[in-house]
């Protein structure tokens, strides 16, 4: 009798365990499916495809400006803020870098060749000339300037294609790409004419605030900026 009871308990335990395992597998598959659907919804969107076109343009410009690829990640902090003009020159680029405890900031103005077909101008931009200078905070020290930038907060911002329920289409205007890397991590943020959408989306607003903190302290008389 005891043996019969033992077998009943044993098979009941095995049955329940198998049932729980099948439920766990089902839940895992459901979660994976949800993530895949979410990713597809983003990557198939017009906003994401538009971002990728501008990132492609940025990579071509980086190559022509003899800049290394920071999308692979670097151990030291580096930030690049691209102001990509629509129908005027120059376009502006800022590069902020740290090495140990030393910070450097570079300001680029670059002109693109206009004597090319319109499709080549957008899809394969040709840099005609470049002005680059090293700049620094005018009325404060580097430590106070860097602290005021709140660089860690940038990792919390969303790029346009990740913002749900919003449309950021614009016929004209400019685009901004903010990309940064630190300790092997890399992130980019893309914004369409952010000054126009800053009252409609918190990410555009925070980008404009960051842009002001980055640029205003280093402006000198006669400096060219967008």
C-alpha cells in the first residue's frame, strides 16, 4: 500500500513539474515575440528609415573629414554634435573629447560641393573645404563647464524613431545628430529641427538645452554658428 501511495505522489510531482515547465517556455516565447514585434515596428517606420539615411550621410562626412568611426565605441568619452544644414553652408560640427582628466573641444565648419546632381549631394556629399579650430570655455574653467553639461543625462534621452505617437516630419530646416561613446558604449540621438519641436516633445527640448550649455560658454566675437 505504501508503495502504491509513493508512486502516485511521484507521478503527480513529475506531471506538475512538466506542466510548469511548459508554461515557462510559453511565457518566454511570448516575451520574445513581443520584443521582436516592437523592434520591427520601429525599424519599419518612416522615422527610423529617415534616421538611417542621415546616419549614412554622417558616416560619409566623417570619412571625408578624416574622423575615425566612434560607432564602434571608445574607452575615453567622446561626443560629436552634427548640425546638418538643409540648403545652406556651412554645416557645423562640435567634437568634445576627454583623455584622462584633460578635455578638448573642436569646432568645425565644413562646406559641401554644390556642383553635383541633387541626388549625389544628399546621398553622397562631397566636402569642399573645412575650417577647424580648438575652442574652450570663455568665462569659466573646464571642470565647471563639464559639470554643467550633465553628460550622464544624455544616455536617458530618446531618438525620434523611439518616441511613440509623434510625427517629426519637416519639408525644410536642419537636422541634428548627437552621438557619444564612453567605456565601449555608443549611442546616437537624431532630431529634426529641434527648435521647432521643443514645445511638443521633451527630448527635443532637452537637446536644445544641452546644445545651449555646450555652445554658449565657448562663443567668442565673430564666431560662426547656426
